[in-house]
C-alpha cells in the first residue's frame, strides 16, 4: 500500500474516531453514520459546484472568478443554466465552507443547515436528478434531541461535525479526485461508498447522481 493511501486512511480513521468520541452517549451508531455521511455529501456538493463554475469562468477568460465570493443575488442569475447542467444548485452563502466559517457565531445553526439542505433538495425538483436528491439529507436531523436537549448543545455538535468534515483531506478540484481511498470502505463502513447511492435505516435509497 502506498504511503499516500496509508496517510489518508490514518487521517480518515482519526477524524471519524474524534467525531465518535464527541458524540458518544448521545448518538447511536446508525445516526452517527448518517450525520457524517450527510455532512460529507454537503461538502462534496459544495466543492463540486464551486469547482465547476470556477473552471467555466476560467475558460471564458475570468481566471480570478471565485463562486464562493459571489453575492447570492448575483448568483441567482445563473441558477437555471447551472441546474440544467449540474442537476442542483447552491447559493454562495450556503456553500459548506462559507457556512462552516460562520458556524460558531450562528446561534441558529441548526435552522440554517435545515434550510440549506431543503434548498439543495428543492433545487433539483423538475430535473432529471430530482429522484437522486429527494430525501438526500432526510437522515441528518439537525433538530434531534440526540444532538442535545437544547439548541445551544445541538449547535455545538453541529459545529464539531462541520469542522471535522471540513478538515478531512479529500483532494482538490471539487471532485475529491485527489483522494485515493474509498471513504467508507476504509473507514470501516463497508455498506456505503461515497459518492454514490446508499440505503438508509428505513430502506430508502439515496445518493448523488453521476457527476458530469
């Protein structure tokens, strides 16, 4: 096994165990897996979209363009075209890294994430990818008492999840292509593969569509 793969595997395991220790006693095994998986999808979608849009602008000669810095108002002008191409849309303020950056100061982080997850799923309605996105974040209950009895405690756990998932070295370019490991196979979760299609506790199948 290459040194790169060994390092990636060790980093993944370290991060998963760190999250598990933080959630110990409040979230059971299946819920823990669902929260981590959901946050990974959220990060993946954010980085995939940002990378795609930045690359498109660079090809058009705007090499300094950064979608993550665009205002939501300006970003709305491109929604229809991007949804046709990508099958979903995320406004700049709702991208993973932008939400993570403000998470500790967001007293309503649980509501913020709930709204964002609904917006991502809703952006695919009426497209060929609608079935892939429907219920994508259904198992990530950001308002669950399992995260804490009060909103403050829940948000502390959500901040921890965002920070941990954000720190994972998943490669560059928005497609996690630099990451040579199977995230969940190497993480000890052989029933799931990321990105792809997964089955939740109730048997509902969900996952990301094939990325262009």
